[in-house]
C-alpha cells in the first residue's frame, strides 16, 4: 500500500503538466499545433518515466519552454 501511494505521488506533477498542456491553446506554443501535439506526446512519456525520476526533466523543460514563456510577468 505504501508503494502505491509513493507511485501516485510521483505521477502527480507529470499528470498536472499533461492536463495543463491539453488545456492550452495552440497560440501558447512556439510551433503552434504541431508543437502542442509533440509536447502532449513527451508528457505522456514523462508519465511513464516519472517513477524512475527521469520524467521530471521533461516536466521541467515543459515548464521553462511553455509555461514560463507565457507568464504575464515574464523576466
């Protein structure tokens, strides 16, 4: 039971990133609809690789290239 809770906790950040990606419009992505589709595939891979801690690199790159780029108070 403890392993199940651990795995679900590890899957939470990539799951939220995938949900965020699906709910964003194409104009939020640098490459448009093709870039959005590619990020959805990559975040799906991140969901699979999250328990071995590799998927978090994909989630971080999604954050920096999509989420941070579209923030209103961009630095």
